C-alpha cells in the first residue's frame, strides 16, 4: 500500500433512511497514524458512517475505501487489519472469558494474548465466567481487550466509552493513545463523552444533520474557537458566516467563533448594534461542540 | 480458522444438539418398545401380516422429528448471530464471507444429518432384527422424506432467521412451509420413492437460500 494513501477514504456518500436524508455528498479521509474523532448529536449518522465503512450498509451513492479497498469488497487480509468495536460493545456473549480469547486468537497472526488477559486481570473475574452474565462495563472491557490483542492497524470504535466507569475510561484513553502512538496505528472513533476525546484525538469531525459541520485538527479548535459574551441593545443578530449560534443568555448575549475579538466585534456591529463588554473565553472540546452544533 | 468457526458453532448449539440427540433416542426407545410389545402380545406372524396388509407407520415420531431438529439447530445457530447484529462480527473475520457462511451452514447440516443418519441406521437395524428384509426396507424407505425434511427444514429456517426484515421473514415463511409440507404427504410405503430425487433437488437448492438473506443483511436492509 502506498504510504501516502489514506487509511480511510469516503467520497460523496449520500444516504437516506426512507425519505430522511442522512448525508449528502459526505467526503472525508483519515491519514495513517491519525486518531480521528467523529462527533455529532444523536441521529446525525455516526454509526451509519461506521456501518458504511465496514460494508454493512449500502449507501444510496458514493464509495468508501479502507486501505484502498472498496467497502463492499474488503479482502480477508484487509479485514484482519481492522479492529471493529460495534456500538454497545457487542460481542459473542455465549462464550466465557477464556473461550472467546481462544476463538479469536486463531484468526489473527499478531494475536497478543497478554494484552487481553492484562486488561481482564483488572476485572477480577474468573476466566470461566460467561460474558452474558457480566455487567455492561465488564463486557465493554472484554470487547476492548480483544481488540488490543488483535493488534490491528486500524481501530474503528463506535461509542467506545459507553458503559465504562470514569477510572477505566481514563485508563483506556491513555492506553489507546500510547497504543496508537507507539505502533503508528490509525484510530477512527465516536463517543458521547467528549471530554475523553479532548485528550485523545488528533482530528475532529463534527456531523450535523445531512453534512459535515467541521473537520479540523483538535488543537486548532481548542486554540482558536472561543465563546464571546457581550451586552447589546440589539433585538436579534442576523446570520453571519463568522459567528456560530448567537443567542441571548439571561441579560447578556453569547456567540461562538474562530475569529479574533476584533473580527467578532466587527461582525456583530455590522447591522449597527451596540456591542459592550465583549469578552472571549477559551473552551473545552465539549463546550466547542455545543458552540458549533447548538444546545438543541 | 475454520476450526474456530466450528468451535463457535459448537458452543452456541451444544445444548440444542444434546436436546436433539435425547429426543431422537427417546423416540427410538419408545418406537422399539411399542414394536416389541406388539410382537410379544400378537406374535411375529400376526404382526408381519398386519404390516403387509395395513401398511401402518412404524415410526410415526420419526416423520417429523428430523424437521423439528433442523429448525432447532438453525435457531440455536442463527438467533444469537442476529441478536445485537453479532453477525457483523462474524462476517468481519479475516475470511471470505461466503466461506464463513459455508462453514457455519456445513456445521448445522452435519449436526442434523449425522444425528438423523445415526438414528436412521439404528431404526434399520432394529427393523431388520424383527422383520423380513422386504418389510424392513419398505418401512425404512417410507421414512426417507421425513429424514430429508431435516436438512431442508434447517436450510429454510436459516434462510428465514438470517433475513433482516420481519415482513420478509413472514413472506419467506409461507413458501418455506409449503415446500416443507411436500415432505410429509401421507402415502403408502414406497409411493414416495419417485418424488425422492425431486425432494433431494429442492434440498440441495435450499442450501443456498441463506446466502440471499446474508447479502440483504450486508446491504443494511432494515
């Protein structure tokens, strides 16, 4: 494979559920060694992207490629390079802890049983315990342990933090970060807990209904995207490409922008409104997400 | 890798397989006890005459048992795959998808066929020990459609089970049930023999139905 070739490439994906448009001409790519976080409100199609990527959903039009191979014709070798975590940490729950390791180990030549049992040891559960009898959090740790043991070149994780307690979430984020950095792995993930993503992802892609709202390096969002609060006598502010989600909050106004305070002031005052006590705050990724997508 | 797939199928189906074996064994014991009782009470000559004159079904339980076993095996194998769409994990394994499905289907077919064949042999042995070869042969041939219904029911139940849309499952069930009913038509011993090759042809064709359901699953039909 050409080292410059994107690990994930989607071109002009258009998909509908019935008559409801999910995306139109969605295009993006993920370069080798990057950790990309896919964010979006409920129902914006994050899991749908993952299903399309892995060939489990045929879009109305467009194509996705993993390691250069089209999604509906992935070779066994390419599937072996992709570690897939399904939403809800779905696994074969009729196995017990030891059986499922035995089952998967024969499929992957780089299988690292130590990585799996290392994570399992922290659970303090018997190797003979059936997965179906475990708590949601324990099941998720089994699923994640299996993925690390597989040692894939690309990890696709759908809502990886679901069901994990805060300590294990932190542990997993650190583990994943180290795993990706050391092995030059590529990671494509979604999560509802955005504060975990902040310390993990290199690039952030935010989905809105039907389109990509933003696809930027996380550092750029954290450095340049800010919340501006101000007082004004204006009744309303017309839409402006520089400003995001301008709204009155109590007696003051707030807006979000990548622009400098001077540019924001200029944009706000464009219709003659008086702008007083303009103040810029830096944001966490979660605040930035809300600033970009709105609260509702 | 295929050993791993067989291992997974075994873990899923071992309880159901045990139940199937027990049901066949219980049915065989019950049938032989009934025959032994008739032979003891009426005598061999009267029994043979009755069989020749009236042509009763000597193993009525075995007409339906293989089909029930086929449905049970398919449910044990594929319901867990459909729960939470675990089939995605199975199809994501580094093997060709058709090969994975073929291995799973071959496992289920082997379970149903081997159990049926084993107990078929037991029945033939028991018949041969108590009846002349002509009667034993005719009674055994009468069971053939029922035995063939086992794998056929397995293929049809797999086809219905893996279909991702409920409305289509119902739609698949109707022709499936009608086709399966051909294996249970009442007739004199041997009357079914000309139909056996056709039933065999249908059984062979039904093996491939499951690939259609899986293709629809892969396309994300909901």
